[in-house]
């Protein structure tokens, strides 16, 4: 590893390569990543599960990864080991895996352990040791070494649709943050002599008993400082901090902030935990299964130790021996089942599947186990205590009779999948025709799993993504390499997985088109009808909602998923069975009131939002208004007719084109200095003129109290880095607008420009209105028509500036050289200084201003594993809602939860039952209007009174008889073309009609579904 990369990853947390790790940094934070970057990890066992874990932790950025698996690769390894190729068969797994893992992250060296066995000396070199698919004897031996030396230990195994994880971080493990959530904070309304703290009524404190808080800005009571106090919650807006005797009497003010206190936790060794396992429930519908599977896995491992192989698929003789061994286990460890009986049916299935290996399960457990490794390295997030068992037996095909013959190996790369599902169902997987929308983080993982499954190798996989690869994608979109930056995601991703499994070559259709109303000629009716199901891998709600609507319309199953840091979810949408994605919506984000943003910020989120808004105003919105003035002949006239602040629009145009138009870079510097004076001195002075620090409200209460913090005007200080950054970034962005080349001035030259200019002293004005609270409305400054006319006449004629245009700034958060984040950070921090608010560094500012979605590869892997477990059910065409599971995970806690999808509701219209979401009236013949009306009355007991298509009214019962007679004999398509005066496009294969109708009693019927005409 080079000196440069070593420094970036280890020496200074601020120097972590944010262009690569940006999304992950918002999940883990600098301190946790710094600890990870000092951690060496060993992985033993490199079949599918081991390689999945290795991939995730290399992407995450540990100091080094060492591999140990001297076993020779087999053809069947290709079922789940995605870094193996067919010509690797017969070679050492660790040696063929090393170079491909090393490609993932140039900052993480990947080594192969050449030792003959894992000695105590070898194990002691690592911070965390991972064992996958290892014998129980080997797990116990290695764990005795790690537990004695307080080295992290993770062991995990998958057997078909079953899997487990065991975690032991030693007898003394420092947990620095149990959940990774942002510390809660709030404003204090009062503290009484009993130590009862009242928060402002507007916001819940969100604290829990046992939390710790610290205080700042409290007046009268000596509790400010860094010493945290333990609290007891007394209500949603109050808590108690214990005795405050001798600390004074509360007067006013104050903020509280939650403090994450480090914890020391201890783990039992594997030998101890075998006898009395501490089990984390992964599926609350299967509460009894973890203990059963604890016995079952030990029995399978005992079988494998005895015979040197796993139990054979669907072999009753081997299964009976596993059951016999399970009884021996319960005799040796009687506390596990607490005297209960062995679930023979469950453990028989475990035996039947023990030789299987599925990419869905390796992705699920590989993501979960890798997150445990990162916890062991960093102390961030709560570890698994100490076992997790999980199964997805529901994914087995329902109506396929599995026999020894149907699951027998044939020497194929799919043998370990066939061992679980059989040849018949595996061929159904091969024949799938599907559509993956998006090929970013979730899309890459999905394609990898599909390639290993052979999904679509006899069918077709359509993939679309209009995005190109950026460096920051490489941290979690593992199909891409540095050489791919700038290439199209969909093309690159499909090429990569076709290399993983050559059977899929020629079966991908990679598109670059955004799915939406504008591309319905590309993704037309024939395209949607050809699909078996659709999978979303999107990062925005609008696109998800559109795809959901298309799936509902074309009656296609949809697999929906998403991640947010360590959190993830999976939703199954199945026609005429479940609700759709759009049936429920997240609550809207709570916005910042305008009065808070403009005049009364009380936390750094407010100042960042304000800084982003002035960035947008200075360098984009005002510039675009100028360009509209120069290009649209009637711009001034139309502006004068608008409601709103026409005066400001015209004043900005005059300022940008006449009064403050720069011709040199130094004039841009002068502009930035004057804007600093205006924003951080003049506007604040005006605010204090309107509302002095001793101002009171109409009730006599202090105006500056509660969430309102009294500000102070700033004096420009060249030695203040935020002041200087505002000047430099503002000048360069102004120069960009005008196409003026930046002069690459050094700091002394900026200082010289500022020292030689005159900054007018601000004088407050009377008559300026400032909104004091959210409910108060303040109209724009009045401007009479004569004043506006004079202002409009003072603008230069656009013809005099023919060809001149300004260049608006397009906000780009990931370019560290474009001054965007530098300006917003500086402006936000200067604003924070005005109000004595703690500022934010560039990293946090970028996260908030750029609306960055935190992401980490571990969660993505786990979520796609859960999606693929549901995919098996969709391929099996299950029509029982209880068979499907929506999933919810939070790897930080850790938590896994599942629920049945919500059923779609039914309704009855005129005696005919329809589904509220999926229901509609389908017509498969291009009827005449008269036939259509008769058809509806005969089949649905409805008399149609109006018929429309889009915005065109085609028929109404109140039309004059002569007009109706002209329409009755027209077919529905002829009627549409006649009314709209447009020919139908050739790609249109369906038409949607809306109807109004009466029932047989002549009563209007509400909520009638649409009519779909299939052409």
C-alpha cells in the first residue's frame, strides 16, 4: 500500500478519501473508520459465504485482509463464489480469490496466509478472525485462542435455506455507540429545584431512561459543561437529572444534548455458548426455531465430522442419522431445548439441504457477518449477542415433489442450488424474463445473485439505468472498478456479471433510458407484457412510484427494496393479493419555517439550509432570471403582471447587468466582501434594530427567548477561516457566472484587494418588516406601478447585450474543487457565528446540503439476499399472501423483523366484486360505442353516463341525439381519434377510459375503476 493511501486511511481521520468513502462515512463516522483502518482481519473459508464477507469488508476499508482456504475449488463452488471462474477449478480458493478481491479497494491490501494451519501465533496477529463453513471442532479450537486474547471472533455457516452466525468479542469489549443514531438535543424551557427539566412544548426530547445529557447556555444554574448527567424520563417533554442542590437557581435559557456513553460488554466463549446459547430472534413468527436449529446445526456438523461430507440431499438414511445425532446433542446440552422435543420435520429439512449453497443466503449472512466484523474493528453499533439462526423454508417450491433423483448432482455449476430446489424448479429460474430498474448499489448485488442463480439464462434480463459511474460509487457498487469511472452503469454491470457466469451472455438487454412517461415508446405495452416480474433498485420515490403504477397496470409482481445506512426494507407487491408500493407513503419531511430560516436559526441544520438557499439565489436563480430577461422578448411585461416580489427580480437583473457587473476577478472579490458585510453584519444589525435584545412580546415576555437566539453582527476577520472561505469561494463562483478566469490569487492578494476597498457602514432603516413567527404573514415591500416602471426602464435593452449570457452554477456536491461545498460551509458557519451556534465541518455540511443518503455495502448485500428469497416465491407464482414476507432490518441494533404484506382491499360495485388497487374493467375487443354501453350494462349492471379518455370527453348521455347518433357506430379507437383529432401511436397497445355510471336504481356510483381496452 502506498504512503499516500496509508496516510489517507490511517494517519488523520480528516484525510480519509471522502471521494471513495463519502456515503459510508455518514454511516460509520470518522472515528469508527479510523479504527477500522487500523484493523487487520483474517477470513478462513472462501466458498460463497466467505467471499461475500471478504468483499464487504474490503469495500468498507479495513487496514488489511488475510485469506486462508487451502482447499481446491470445485465446479459446484460456482453456485455462490462469484470471484471464481471455470478455469479456476482445481486451484487453491484463497490464491485465486486474492487478486480479484484486491481490485475492489486499492487502500486495502489482501494477503494469502501460507501457513499449514492456524496456530495461536498466526491468529494473534489479527483484530478479528472470521470462520465460515468450518467444523465445530475447528471453531472451538480457534475461539479458545481468540477469547483468551480478547480478539474478535465471528463464525457463520449456511446450509441451503438455513443459516447461523456466532459472535464473540471477548470478555471485555468497548462499545462506543450502540445504535449510531444522531444524539438528541433540544431547548430548555425550565429547570426546577428538584432537577426536573422541561423542554419546549414544540418538540419531544426523545430520550430514554438511563440516557446521559450535557447542558450549555443555562443561566443561573451551574450545570453547563462537558460532565454528562444521567436522566430519568418523566414525560415526552420532561426528564429529571437528579439533585441540583447548591448549584443555584435556574433563570433562563439552555440547551441539552444527549451524550453517547461508552459501554464495556462481555461475551461468552463458543464452548460456553454451545451449552447455554444466547439467541437473537430473527423472525418472531418462528420463536421456537432458533433453539431447534442450534441443535440441528451441531448434529449436521457431527455428521460431517464423521463421514467427511454433508448429508446427501433428500436422503432419508442420512436424515435419520442426523436426527439420531440431534438426540445425542440434546442429551449433552439439556438446557438448549429445556426438556422439549426435537422438531424432526424441521431438522429433516435441514439435513436434506445441508449440501446446498444459495447466493440469496450467502448475501444475507455475508452482509450480516461483515457488519459484525466492522463492529469488532470499530466498537460502533451493537453486536449480535451471541447467536442468530434464520431459515426461509417458505422459499421452497410448493407443488414440486423433491426426490433424491431430482436433486442429484450432475457436475454443473448449479448443483448446490439444485440440491435445495431440484432440477425442475431450477429450470423455471433459468427461463425467467425480468426487468431490473437501476444498476447502482442494490442493482449490482442483485445482478450478481441472479448470475449465480442462472436466472434468465434461458430467458432475458432487461436492465436500465441512465446514470454513469462515479468514484464514490466504487465503495459499494462492487461490479465497478476505477477504470470504469465515466462509463454507463447498466452496460458495465451486465458485462461484469456475464463474465461471472458466461451462460448469461446474450441474455442481457442493457438500456440507458430513464423509466417514466417520456420513455413509454421504449418501455411499451409489449415490453411490460413480456415480463414475469419487475425488481426495483432505485434511490428515489418518484421513480419507484411510476414503476409501481406500471406494474399495477400490467398486473406484474414487483420486488421493492431500499437501504438507509444500516437500515433496510423489502416489500413484495403481488397482483390481486397485496397492496402496492404506492398504497402507503412515508410522512413528509418536517420543513424549517421560513421565519426560522430567515431570522431565527437555533441549530446548524438551519444555517446550512439558509446557506444552500443563498448559494442557489446568488449563483443559479438570479443568473437564470438574467438569462431569461436577455432571451425572452416579453420577460419584463410578464414579470410586472405576476404577483410576488417583482421589484426584487428587476433589481437583481439591474444589479447583475449594470450596477455590480464585474469585468475582472478582483471585482468579484470586492463583490464577495460586500456580500459578507450585507449578510452577516447589515442584515443582523437590521434585525436587532427591529427587535432589540431587550425587546418584549405583547404579553411582556422577553422576545429573545425559547428557540429565538439573539444574534450579534460579525466584523470581517481575515484570520477567521470561515470568513476567508466565504470570500474566496464567493469570488470564484461569481467569476464562474461571468466567465471570468480566476486569477489563482494567494491569500495575501485577496487581503490586498479587501484592504484597498471601502466598505460602507450599515445604517438601519425604519419601515422594514421582518416576520417574527410562523403564523405571521409579511407582504413583500410595496412598490407602486410608477416605481416598477422606472426600474424596468432603467434596465439595458437586451439587444444591446446580444449574445451575452451568464453561466448558472449547477450544484455538485462531490467535486471538491468547484467551491460549492466550500461556499455553503463557510456561509453556514458565519451564520452560526452570528447566533453563537456550533458550526459544522465540510463533511457534515455536504451531507445535509447535498441530501446524501448514507449507504454501506453490508446492508445492501443483506437486503438483496432477502429480496432473492422472495424472488423464489414469485417465480413459483404463489398466490397465498401468508407465503410472502416484507422484511425490515437494522444492522446497528441489530434487528431483523418480518411481516406479511398488507392485503389489497376488495370492493363491490353493482354486485360485482373488484380489487381496490388491482381491479379494473378489461375489454379485449375494439367495440363500437353502442356495443360498449350495452356490454357494460349486461356484464357489470351499470349504465354508463359519461366516457372519457385522458382529458377528452368522448360520450355523455346529455349530448344531443344527433351528436350521439354520429358516435354510436364508431369503434372506441375511432372515437378517440375523432375527438382528439390525433392518430394513435403505433406502440400503443392499451387505452385507458374513465367512466361515470348509474346502477340499476338510477343512483350515481362512486369510485368506479378505469376501463382498459387491450388492442
